C-alpha cells in the first residue's frame, strides 16, 4: 500500500526446504539480486524474502517431501490472475 504502482514490483524466488520444513536455501530468480540503493524494488525484494522466512518452519506432509522440497514462490500483483481479483485491487 505504501509503494507507488505496486503492480510493478514483482519478486520470483526459489525456495528449497529441508525435510523438517526449515529453509535450506532461498534465492532470487527475478530480479536476480536486490537492487542497490533504497529503491522501491529493493523494498519489495526485502519484504518478499522476509515474508517467506517468517513462515519457517513450513508444516508440510513429510511423506510428500519430494513434491514440496523445491518451490517457486511468486509475490506481487503482477502475478495475480486478474480473473480472480475482487474490487479491492482496482485496475491491476
């Protein structure tokens, strides 16, 4: 809500998990690294990484580890399917 044009700040991450649901690795895919300086995109990257880390440990079925050991995480309004948005998002 505090970033101008929030639909422009999308973050794609790759999350690898240990069998106990803890994070083995969390890396940026797009952008490939945090922009230098105090840019709005840098703020979006920081928030996305922090949001994923705050979910640790992930509570997932251990017998299905092969299905969830590596997850692509997409955060940002640019990844929202507009068909499923309600009116609160406006014209995304």
